[in-house]
């Protein structure tokens, strides 16, 4: 069994890292003045980071697989790193506590919304949503059996009737993390252990037979629930890979019939910064753009507390609140100068620019029309702005960036902040104001 780090994705990244290492050695050989020390330090840190990241999924499954946990594509890299560090340090219990807290929290919501997009998950979205609400309310006695039942049904729909908890079902998928032999196949083995006697003591693993056949009576706890969710989300990541591969084959067949060329679009897991250096995003997150269904999954207006912490919609609502109070200094601190020449501008100078642009129509009320993720670090948000009988439309680009001002993937990295693009502020100065 080849390790996950030998998947094609990691091999492609490894080739890019090799290029960076060549650059590092060249700088060492040619730098006589020491002017490249900062760049060398960045390259060396990147090489160390990749070496650690490439082994994370393998280490995670090795450490936690027998306990009922599985690594998968959409798993947060920071979480994965901390949990593996705990395990390698001999503190598996601390790692499990981190995982239990995550998979029983509101952070599942953004992952769960993806289930609405594709069969066979979208047909079951209402039941997944019920399990999520039961989870937040601590009704594990209801959520756990529901999630276990969905596993068999989803896999049956994906694999022509072969259910999850049958050994004959092939749960592997080439170049997949969730579909690696140490992933879902291992979890099936752990979850499927025979439970031939009735037990009343608490269990920490979702034994399918014991729970659904009424033999494991102490199943309703946060550990069992979290492991059911981890397996469910891993199943989604694996299922989408299967569905995408079938679409790819279908497109190839159609191309042969019509003799036309169909370009497959693949989301790359790298972001390019200065030409001489490549900073790689952690490779564990499936880059499926977030879909913001305004008015359905997200409110269209209201106080910022209506929105989940850390989201771009929470950020834009807070921005509007400062705008309504004409606190232009606070607004300036939420503006990104990334990508423009004058990065030495003081907050006071920037506040003047913000005030000049935004004073033309200060909102009494606002409405979010749409929000579209255009990259792992950028979301474009359209607002309707109302003031008395007047109204206009504003288009704001918001970025998730680090302290260095460079973009970060907001689903992968947790040390960044949302900022609004300075150009969006300037553009508002020329907005068209109409009567409602």
C-alpha cells in the first residue's frame, strides 16, 4: 500500500518544491553580500513546511485510524497539524478532544452546505441538516443513527447498490486522501466490528451493528457523534472525486464523437507570489468554491451578530455598521492596500480617502444581493444601499490576508483577517444614486 504522500497531487507539489530547493542552493552559492538572507530563510521554511505537510495525512491515519478517525480532503490543515503533533507527542487524548470539539461545532455548517450541490448527497440534505441541528443541541441519540444509515445509502447510490458496510464494496480511489486504503476502508473495518452482546457502558467508536441493532446502549455521546461526522464528510470528499472522474470520462467520450476539444478545469492548490518564489497552500482542502445562498442559508441584512464569526458576510456587515456611524478611522483599518503601490499610507490618510469615497450615500439600511467566491482568498459582495428615498448599488471585493498583507486561503489558514479592497472603496465614489 503506497502512502498518501505518493499521491499525484503531492508528487506534483514535490516537483515544485524541488525547483525551490534549486533556487535556494543557487542563492547560497552566489550571495556574497548576504542580501538574500531573508529570501533564503523563506525558502528554507517553505521546504520544512512541505516536508511536514506531505506526511500529515499518513501520520493522522496511522495514529488515529484505529480510534475511528479519518483524514480527508476538506479537513482543516491547522487542525490536522495540531492533532498530529499531539499524537506524535504521545497525547492522543488531547488530539481526540480537538477533533471532537471541531466535528460537533458550528464549523460544520460551511462543509454541510456543499452537500446541497450534487447527488446522492443533495437528496439527503434535509436529513443531514436534521443531524446537524441535533448535534448542536446535543441530541446525539438522534444524530448518530441517522448518519450511520446515510452512509449505506450514499455509497449504494455511488457504487450501483454496493453499500458502505459490505466488504465487497471498493471504497478506494486513486490519488484520494479519503479514498486511500488507510482512510474510508479502514474506517469501515473499525465501525463494522461485531457486537454480539448487549452493553450499557459508554463507547467511543460508532459500532454500526451495535448501535443500529440496539446492542450498544451507551452510544449517545460527543465522541461517537464526531466520528460519524468525520466519516460522513470524508465520504462526501471521496464521492465528489468519483463523480468528477465520471464526468471527465463522459467528456472524453463526447470529445471523441464530436472531434472537439473540451478543457477540464482543475482548481490548483498554489498561489503565486513574487516570481522567484512560490508559496504553496496546504494541499488538504478540496477547493470547491463556497456558495452563498443569500436569504436562504444566509440573512440578507441585519446586525453583524446575525452572521457567523470569521465569514466574509460577518465582515461586510461590521463594515456597514462602522459606515453607518461614520467611523472612517475604523473603516480604514478594514481596508486592504495589497496590490497598490503606496503601501506606506497612514491610517489617517487612508481614512480621508475612505471618507471622501463613502460619504456620497451613507446607508440607513442595506441588503446583501449576492456574494461570490472567486478565489480561495477573495469574495465579491454586492450590496443595495438605502438612505431615505435614495438607493444605490455597491460592489465590494473582500480579501482574506495575513499580517504580511498577502492573500491566505480562508478555509485553510486561521491566522488571517478579512479586508476590503481599496479600489472597491474608490469605485463607490462614482456610484449611480437613484430614488427608490
